[in-house]
């Protein structure tokens, strides 16, 4: 004798499969977008370090267009939109934006200007500290001190903002851990810059002494 639930169970199974098929399609779309956004953002940051700011802006715009494709997922498949891989893509996109703004000497974009969630933005801003360190070290290797102290101050200001964000890690996407790591980056950069300035001053004093002999 057939179970009275047979037809209902078959219908439930079909409905569940349809929904999971749609979720899997959204996941595949999100993964593709994530990979491209991360690549565009990384290449934009490389362009910033070459001081090719126009190319960096072009790559960031390409990343923005790809992220725009995921906007419908916020309503249709929020579990995919807020999944780790897309959150990471938005973080990398925010990092590229902030890095370009700071190193090119422009205003830092606000959250609503680049349209990312607060946790992705703040984590991207935290990782910008590492990019500023890299830029400072590259500048020092060229025996130049242009903007190094100014950028060191910016690093301090970013860190000062990040440590005021006191929410659970699940809300901030691991911001506290990221901020703690950036504290070490900050202190190493301060030490490297201090040593470089002292060495530069010593070399200047030696040169002046040689001239006055």
C-alpha cells in the first residue's frame, strides 16, 4: 500500500532541489566574481606602488562593475552574498580604494561612496596599513624621505580608528585579529623609519664635517 505522504514528499524533494540548484548557481556566480575582483584589486594596488594612479583607478572600476553584478544576491541569496569569498572580495576592493586614495594624496572614500559593508571596509582599511608600509620602505630604498612621516601619521590614525571598533568578531569579520596584526606592522615601520632618519642625519653630519675640514 502506497504511503499517503509519497506525493507530498516527492514534491518537497523537488522543491528543495530547485532551491539548492538556484543557490549553487548563485554560488558559482559569486565565486567567479570574487576571483576577478580580487585579481583586479591586487593589480590596482601594484599599479599604485608604481604610481600609475590612472591604471589603478581603471582596475578598481572594473572590480566595481563585477561587484555590482552581485547586488541582486543580497535579496535573492543573502547566504551567498555574505559568504566569506564575497566578503573577502569586497575587503580587497576596499583596500585598493583606500590605498589609492592615501598614496595618491586624495580624500579617503567613505563607505557609501564605494558601497561595501562596514566590516569589509574596515578590514580593507586595516590591510592598507601594510601597503603604506611597503610604500614607505620603497621610498626609503630610493634614499628619499618624501611623505614618509606624513604616511606614518596616517598609519597611526587608521590604527587609532580601528581599535575603537569593539564588536564581536562575527560582526566585524575578524577585525580585531586583523587590527592586532597591523599593530606589529605599524611598530616595525616606525622603527625602520626612525633608523633611516637617524642614518640620514648622520650621513649629512659626516658630509658637512668632511666639507669643513
